[in-house]
C-alpha cells in the first residue's frame, strides 16, 4: 500500500510538471482554444506575419485591417492557430486573428520591420 501511494504521488507530480511546461513550448493558450503570440509584426504584399522571440513566424488571417499602423511594432496577437499545410514544410502556421494588443513601438524579438 505504501509503495502504491508513493508511486501515485510521483506519477501525479510528473504529470503536473509536464503540464506546467507544455505552454512554454509554443504560443500561450486558453480554455477556448485561443492562443496568443507576442512578437514583431511585419507585412509583405498585404500579408501580415508576427515573429516571436524564438524566431517562429505566424501568418495572420482574418481581421487584419487594423494592423497596418503597427507594422514594425511589438504586438500581442490572439486567435486560433492552424498548422502549416503538409505540402509546404517551411510554411508558417496561420493565426486567425480575433484580437491584438500593441505592446511597444519597437521590436524586442528582432522580427522583420518591412512596411
């Protein structure tokens, strides 16, 4: 009985630790399936991307009309992420924008600043 309790505590502790470190491996998420990405906003040919500190880029889709004034700025974009298509291995995942927040007029993440 004593070993069963010890095993259960160790197993639960391991699972808890894994669950705590999971969100740090990618964009932060919440219960509604929404994820937030903080990074540098860039634009090319009318398409917007946000690049986080690790250099990972997300193609932005959806309500991007208000983003043009924030190109080259640090922003936090929230939305639903879909994976890049399997046919294009170097394509960025798409983030369907539901909201965004201006963080700073300069980029800490070192992402692109083209306008």
